[in-house]
């Protein structure tokens, strides 16, 4: 399937990341959701998590939401990695192992 972030035809997984930005009296929340390849999952995770980590603490609503969002992003990354690994293992062609003769 095609990655919705970079457009490459790679193995993708449905993932979602959130971020919070606090600006003293205003807070804004962002969400990125879609089919992403492995490198885009990591890229989006880092972008959204680091944004929240740096800017999430500067207003009361985003201050309260930031720990939840950081935990959500970590869980989302783990779920996406697991799904990618699991589907890769399922599609892998079994490798035949040459039998070994032991000479006594
Ligand atoms: Zn991608």
C-alpha cells in the first residue's frame, strides 16, 4: 500500500499521533492519522512527540493533556511497530535450511 506521508509504495500500517501546543492563554491540539511506512511512523512519532515535549507545558489545558498525549504516542508507536513486524513475518517466504550430516 502507498504511504500517505511520503507517497512511496512500501509496507504501511495505520498509525495516529497527537501533539499539544500551549501558548499561555490558548492551546492547540494536532493529530496525524493514516497509512504510513516504517520510516514515516518514526518521523511522525518524533515530530509530534518532541513538539508536545517542548511546547505542551505552556498552558493549563495542554499541560494536563501532554502526559496523556506522550503516553498515547508511545503506545501508538509500539502498536505500529508490532503490526509492521507481525505482517512482515507473515509475508516472509520460509527459508529452507540445508540439512547437516554429522559424521561420528
Ligand atoms: Zn512513508
